[in-house]
């Protein structure tokens, strides 16, 4: 191998290395801070909507890595207690907050839920990450006054904090018994691909 050939090989290697570093640098992380709906209660990990959404992102080479930091049964209080550690451990560019449903099941005051979610959003922003808030809805049997006050929390917070409000991922699923587990609360395996497709559509414009 002569001197010129060596130079050409080194140049090619340097270019390939540069592009490899560029691809790695462009990969961004989306942290899911949620409860059992995102944790995949009763669902195999590979069939959970988070895993399926990752597959969808990978198909389109979006360079988005999903990190599922969801805990079954978690409340907004639990999310607030975990968010600093999650941000420190993963340092995500984006955070999807899917919490509040378990608060409502326990009848917690909407104002308390709002305060907790507000603090979570502040921590996310303080970290330099971009927060997305998911609208959470509850069955009407909790009473009209409580239901309205609870659901307004998310709309008011999104407006106040000037962040995207992602529609509730079970809006088209919760009333279909064929897509829900026997408890009537958690989506089943058949619902997971539908959730993944829905959230891909809702999130992709904010992630580009």
C-alpha cells in the first residue's frame, strides 16, 4: 500500500467516524413518567405500547429512544418524588407526563393534583427538558363537579405552562370492552398497537 492509498483510507475512516458520531449525537430520549397504563399492567413488556411505539420510531429512523419510567399504581405525588432521580439518571430531551388517574381513583383534591403536576413540570423545565402533559379522563360516576374540576387541571396547566397537551390515549379505547382488560380500567394486548399508532401521530411533530 503506497502513501497516497494510506491517506485516502484515513480520510474515508475519518468521514465514517464523523457520521457515526453525528448519528449518535442526534439520538434523543423521551422519558415516559406514568402509571400502570404506561407501565403495561397485565401486558408482556414486548407488547406494551411503549415498546411498540419505539418500534414505530425506529422504522422511520427518528432517532428517539423511549425510556419507560412508569410505575403501576403511581400518583402525581409518586411521580413528583421520582422525577429528579429520573432526570438525573437519563437526562432526557423530552418528558411525557401521564399521571393523575390514580389520584382521581382515590378522590384526591384536584388542586393537590395540579400542584404536584406543576412541580413536576417545573423540574423538567429546570433540567432543560421539554415536558408534554397528557390529558387524563375519568368515568362519569365520580360526579360531574369532580370530573370537570379534575379534567380541567390538565387543560389549565398546559395553557399556564405553555406546553403541549396530548389527548388522552384511551379516548377511543376505554369504552370498547373488546380492547379492555376485565377490570375495565386497563387496556388489553389488542389495544396496545392502537395506542402506539395514536401517540406516534400526536407526538411526532413535537419531537422533530
